[in-house]
C-alpha cells in the first residue's frame, strides 16, 4: 500500500511538473488561441496532452531538416542569379497593389519575371494528356514533384511516360510525398525505379527511420518541369479524378513557358537537395527560356513570380501575401479553395475589405471529401455571412482548385488551400500573375463556378439544427491546435 501511495504521489508531481513547464513553453511563437487550447488540454490531461503535443504540437522541422532546407534556399538564390536580371520586371500595378511583388520577393527569394506564357487547364483528363505529351517529347530531362502519385490508371499512365523517357536516355526524376503517395511507394515505386526513373520519397515517416519527418508536415507541391522549358503547377495530383468515391475532383493546372519555369525548376531542385543532400545543379538544367520576340524593344508575355512556402521559412509566406493583397483590394476579390479554415488575420482582412466596399466572394464545394474539415469550415460561415461576404457552394464536383483574384489585376494560382494547414505545415507553391489578360481568363472560369453554385443564404443557414452547430464548433477547435 505504501508503494502505491508513493507512486501516486510521484505521478501527481509529474503531472504538475508537466503543467508548469508547458505553461512556460507552449505560448512561445504561438497564437494566443492556440496556446490556450494546448494549455487547456495539457492541464486537464497532462501526460496524454504532452504526448499529443510532442507528435503534432510543434509546426517546425527537425534541426537536421532545417539545415538542409537552409542550404536548399541558398540554392534557390543561386539559381535566381543564374537566370539573370535581364528578365526581372516591375509589374505595372495601381498604387494600392504596387507592393505585392516586392513582398513576395522578400518572402520567397524569387523576383517577378517578364516574358512568360501561361495556359489555364481546367479539364482534368486534358491536363494529364498535355503533361504526358510533353514528357513523351522530352529530350533531356523530365522532373515531376507531386504530393499524390497514386497506383491507379492515371498514375500508371504518367509513370509509363516517365519510363519511356528514361529508356530514351532522358533524365526522368519523380519526387513524391511520403504520406500522400504511400500507396504508390508500396505498390509501384520499385517497378518504376527498376525501369530507370529516379524515385525519391520526400519527408518519409516512420518511428525507426533515420531522419524521419513528422507525419503532419507534408510536401503538398505539384510541379513538373520538362527540359527546363515547360512547367506545370496547380492543384491537380497524379491520381484518378474519383479517387475519393462519389467526390470527383475539379482542378486548375497551368502550363507555363518562359523564365517562370526556371523558378519551378529551382523549387524542384531545392526539395530534392533538402532530402538527399545531393546537388545536381548543372547549366543544362537551366537553359535559356523560350520567349516571344519583343515588339519595339518592349518585353512581351506575362509578368509573374513564384512564391514557395512551408515550415522551413521564417514567415507564413502564402498567408502574408494573401492578407496583404486583401488589404490592397479596392473592387473585387474571388477566393476559390477546397478547404477554408482561416486564421484570424485572413478572416479580418476579408471582413475589412467588405467594409471598404469590396465585393468579396468565396467559392467552396457544397460537399467536402473530409468530414471533420467540412464541419470546421462550416463553423466560419456565420461570421462570413454577417460580414456580407458571399459564399458560393459549388455543386457539380468537388472543387479542388486553389486560386485568388484581386481587382482583375492580380491572380494567385497554385497548390495552397486557404487554411491553417497550408499556411503553417505544408510545403506549398503558388504563381502570382501581374496580368490583366490572365486574370480575365481566370475570371471566365470563376464565372462558371458561380453558375454551378448555390449562394448560401444567411436566414437559411441560421436555421440549421443545433446539433450540427455544436459539431461544427467542436470541429473548429482543432484548428487552434496548430
């Protein structure tokens, strides 16, 4: 009995030790809401709370991976220098948006470049067909980095194209996320490797794996670079559109030519280097970009720049850019995202824009493919509707596209969702286009979204059952754990 008493006393002491230590530790570099939520869990359940906190409570890369990411960032800066400053351009923007490009350059190291051409690809199968055709035409290298490569029909078609390229002597390289592409890594990776394609797992997980990554810190990017001349990025993975049964995806990809392709190449090479510590940077990976002939000495094509983001950066790059753009908007903002779980600065920036007379529209899917995320997202609708933000719920398919347009002058298209996970935890990449024509083309796609959507009515939403409101609010609490 005395031993049990001593054990109980020691356990009680350990609980209070955890509470006191975490009271000092948790609030560091964390929002007040997140700190309060974590401290509440830890004070109620010290040992389980500590274990969960150690697993997912610190959105930072391990020290070894941080050092590798710093070296990779230096490689990005070196590539930026090699591309040359003769492509650097100052976007022609109104005063309210003029600081966007310099902010993005300071956050992500990439300058805005002129001379780009971009196609917006919103046909799911058509985008895959274009990518395969470009891989089949490759003569030097085909570089692919995708969060999900699936062992299904689409994954097989793209991998077969890479295998054909490797057999022609093309350097075929495939980087995949260790969690998002788990099925591919188990069932197809060995076959693809044995056929001459380099396959590298990004951020592999495992309790006994050396240099393993946390399972919640993911590389969510989607990038393809063919011969250093053609680039792809956007929302689409290498997976069948109905990989979630009953929820076929609708996407938006871009096919890019011009100097922006070299920025995509830089991100690919940096992610590969961060995982392998093996630099393959050679001049033939950075050929002179394909450009249209200038007219009357003036540069042609689209001015654009890339903005990578992720836990390896000092700032939340994507969030800071989007908030700045929202504060600069004067006329209209359209946000399309599959997952909308905003942090406080983003939500306030949207509300402030409406108060200035800006037409703010949010397009989300009527039904999500992640139930808890759907409930958490819905918990914000009351605030959005109270602020007179128009919420469009898209019906035809699960809208997985991720983009933002500001005043028909700037558009941002890429891999980042409008949620805390993309802002804090995932490695993402977006392309920023300072071009009226590209923004107008995106607006045509957005108008199609509006036509296929039902606008959420405030009075109807207020009548939802109390049990649903309770579940939504409980699900919302999870965002504070980040």
